[in-house]
């Protein structure tokens, strides 16, 4: 599908983004960034980018407000300037706060298109670092952020947002990865180029000496359970470590909240330990099959950057 991508900086356009959030994250009005706040952020150097698709024949079926010209907003990305601290003092970064795509337009590459547009705009501002947070147990988000976009992570934020009440996050601690996207790095430029990247799969990683810390086991309903006696990283450190997570955490959570909490606490301990040992999350593997499997790839040190 062909989408049109536009910078949004007018009050009526930003009202569409406000409406879009209610469809992407239903159930909690307090978590919606209002149009007035979006407008203030844009005037302070923030960036809002929208993706538009042709309007359906029956506009009553479409959940977003139409733009002039027969198009509707189906996705958006929003961020604003911030600072991080270095030995030489504070430096500017871009804080990417929100990436949302309507459910019927997901898994079509639109999130990648929006993030690439954000990357282009932030580079024009002369900023070399973008950060954002996401739930590390969501495989599709991990694949986009780490594998396709080339972000890396060595920061774990337990229950970062506190208790969240929207339909996707309610009922569990809001743990997050905070990723770093170094927009001028060779790694990111390679991932965003039009040359297809060779797929990294589990067999390649195991052949390279990677070790799975916590291979999951499956119950009779095919739900994965965390290995409660995970392996330990070696000393000196292994080059690659793999951490398994559920391939479809949201479905697992809907079926068994207690098991979802078990995965949250299990993975939290593993991720924090690996980061403290000097590992970075540098890639992500999604294995298809009768029982799909998902793995983070952790690399020791920053040589891959």
C-alpha cells in the first residue's frame, strides 16, 4: 500500500493525532497526549509526522478524522527535544514519545516508514541521538526497534510509567527498555538503506557460539513458560547471549495474566543482570513455525556500534 507522509504542525491536524491515540491505545483517556500539548511541543522544536491512506468508500467505517483530499490519518510518530548528561555537560537528544498505527494497518511496514521519516527530520535538526521506551516483551516492537531500525539498549526501567489503565498495558508493571538510536552511525544507516539485510536466524547465532539463557517450555495449550533455572553468563563474557521471550505476549496475557506476570518478573531479572555485566541488546530473532519463538541477541561491549 502507498501511504503519504506529512509533517503535522497545525491545530486541526494535531487534533487528528489526538483522536488516533484513542484508537491505538483504548481505555485510558488520561494517557492521550492532547492536541494543545502536541502543538506546544511542535513550536518548541518537537516533530509530529502523520501517515495517511486513501479514505474508504464508506467513511462511517473509518475510525480517524479525514484530511482534505480524501485521505485519513492511519499512523503517527511524535517526539520532542530533551537532554542527556555527559562528562562534558548536557547534550541535546530527541525523545521519541509515541509511535501509533491503527490495528488494521499494522504488520505492513508503516511503523518503519514513520520512524525513517523521523530519522530524516531529526538529522536535519543536527541531533545525533534519539531515545524511546517500549515494552521489551512485545516481539513485534522489539523486531522493529532492534532488528529493523538498528537501535540498541542497555537500560532497563522497572515499572517506568507506574500503573497504566489502557487496554494494552493494564494489569502488569509497566517495565520498559529505553533504546538508543544513533542516527548518524554506520549501523543505523545500513539498517535504513534500501539494500535488504540478510536475515539473522537462530541457527546462525547458535553456530556462532551464542548461548540461550532461558529456553522456554510449552504447556499442553502451547503457552510458553519461562525457565526458572536459567543458565549464567560465563566469565570472561560470551560474545553473544540469547534471551527468549513469548512470541505473542499480548495473547498470552489475555489468556493467563498470572503467567504474563511470571514472564515480566523473570525477564526483568535477566535483562538487568545482562546490562550490569556490560551486554547490549543488539538484535532480535523471530522464528516462525507451529510454535513461533522469539529471542533477543545480547552482545558484550559496544564493538557492534
